[in-house]
């Protein structure tokens, strides 16, 4: 925060006027859609890391091309490599790909978009490749070029780059198709996350390709259709655009498939309260837009404090919008090093990793961890009866919409599987008197207070009372519990 204020200084107004003058002159190579010069562009450590990383990428890509005789280096696991030819590329973007060393069967795919003055390696440092290695999913890192934009911003502010089938969103869609054609990817588990300019492009991709992406995450982003050119991009980033949910929804739909009647992707919104580059008002407008798309209100259904951050959830069967507010944080992605993310420019160590929480929102933490082979790991020593200590303080098990999306099922697209549809389903098996059966998903059991989170990463559910492990915390695993006496649950049916 102090560094941001120093960078802004007394010359902020003069510099903003200079930027606006450049806009008026049409000198796009020096234009920025965002006021990045108000923020530190690099640090010595971050800059050196990025330079070294890109150098290693170039050497690796060249060596692989020479060795394999192909024009790209895709297929190498455990490294970030560039794919030089991935199909149609109307936006003129570069493609970096992370292939996990042990891919999951029918693996998920995440697209991660960097901010202005950044590159793929910067977004990788927010933790996505580390999580991909842990969980066995693939990550595509689109990279902007200086020839497209002098500040390497994704062009979220130009309508020709956010409409389906055109410009940069079409290039990213080609990258997704390339990975699907080369690897075993689950079509229902394709996601996108981005920061700043990438945080604006992430919801733009969700709107343009709702049939491709199941969910997304926007870190310091703006609503789809906020700007119609470079000239009004500053107005958007400064939070000076206020529209109704229906107006925002119409702008998003205008960029998607004509006559689209399918489900819209879910969205996680992350925003710092001291962000002077993308003002917090934009998070409110993004919420309005996604509420309008899904036909829900903007009143939160559950809230919690997580390591000082506020998490609000808007639920309609599933968590449709999850909004994180970071008090006192500037223009940055939340990290929690060394386990998730690394220090550098445009990151903030707040003891919560945005990438991990976004992966949880996507449902990627509902899966068996890589190497588990389906066998539940031992319970975490010291885990209290709440199993989710510190994350949902004050929110009871029945009201906390604390479940991620079910792995691979986006909001509304799951035929017959709905995160909240079976909550409270009760089957009274009759005798003996005082014994009641509940057959439901483990997610619904936890929501109803019959189970609590347990195990590694709180990925499992244990029955209240008996503490018997029921299986993974998701909407696919179904368990029958018997309650006898009241408040004591065991796995099994009532004895007749």
C-alpha cells in the first residue's frame, strides 16, 4: 500500500492527463488500457526470475524442436513450454503450456491470463503450475505480445477481441481446442482465471464461450462490455460505470453464441480494497453482471472470514458467484508462499492463495489427490470437530454454502445432479423407533449438518457423532446414514 501511494505521488494527475492525451492522439503503442505506471512494474527478484524463465523456455523449445523435428514443444511434462502452432490465431497471441508429470485421467484444463506489463511466467508464479502438478491438470498460459499492445495488455477493451469467433478470445479458444485434441481432457472441466487485464479477459471468455468454460475467476477485473475502445478504458477501471444487472447481462450475451440458451459459467471475483488501478467498484459491477446472467439476486447467501479476507457466496443450488474481498490489498493476486505462489510484482502474501481457492471453486479439490489411487489418506492430526477451522467461523453447517462446484459439472448443466437439490432428503425406514435414514450426496450431508469436513485438504466428509469417513466431499459420492440417537450419525441403514 505504501509503495502504491509513493508511486502515485503528487504527479498522478499530471501523468493521467498525459495518458489521456496519448489516447486522443491514437498512439496505441504507448497507450495502456490500465494505469500500470501507478504500480511497480517489476522487482529485482521478480524481473530476474522472469528473464531467466523466458530464457530457459526459449532454449528448451529450440532444443525440443531440433530433437523432435516438430514446430512446437508440446508434450514435455513438468515444464512450461511454448506451443508455436496451435491453430487459428486471429488475436496474434503466444501460447505457453504446462503439462503435469502425472496427468489425471480425463484431466481438467485451466487457462491462466496475465496482466499488463507481465508475461506467462508471471502468472505461473501465482501458483497454478504448482497446483497442476499436485492435481494432475493442464494449464494454458496465453501470452500477449508488445506488437499487439505496448504494455502487453490483453485487449479486453476492444469489441473485436472479445466477441465469439474473433480476435484474442478466438485465439484462446484455439489453444483450448489444441490441448483437447492432444491430451485426454474432460470437456466439462475447462476453466479460466486471470489477473487485471487478464482478469477482464477471463469473464469475456466465459461470455464468448459459455459452452466451452464451466467456470472462471477474475482477479482485479472488470465486467464484460464495460469499454468499447481504448478511450473509455480508464473510465471502466476507475469504477465510473454503473449499470443494472440486466444491462450488464445483455452486454455479456451480445458477445456469446447467437440464441444461446444453455447454462452460463460460474464466476469467482477477487478484489483488493486498496486497489487504485482497478477500483473495487468493478467487483460490484461484475457481481451484478453475473447475477443478471443467472437470474439471481445480489444478496449474499453465506459469508465467512478466511485469514482476514471476506468470502461471500451467492447460491442457486450451486455456488454461482463467490466474491473475495481483500482488506488493505492493492493491485495484486493473493498468494501464500512457499506452498502456493512466489513473491514478485503484483502479488500479495495474505496467507490465502487465490489460485488454490479458485481451484477449489472449480471443483479441482474434490478429486482424489494424485498418487492416492482412490485410497483415502489418514485423517489430519489435530483437526477439530469442525474440520474446517478458521474458514467458516460463525457459519453453521446447514447454512454455509461452503461447497465447491462438483468436479466437472458447471452450474445448471448437470442433468439431474444439483449441488443443493438433495439437501435434506429423508427416508424413514420405519422400525426401530428413533432411527432415521438419510440417503444423499456427501456434499448435501455436510451442508445439512450430518457430516463435517475431514481428511487431507478437508477433501472428505466424516459422519457427525461416529466420525466415520464417508468419502469425498462432492455431489457424486452418495452415502446412507442412520441417525440414532438424535444427533448421532453412522454409515448404514436402520436395522429392521
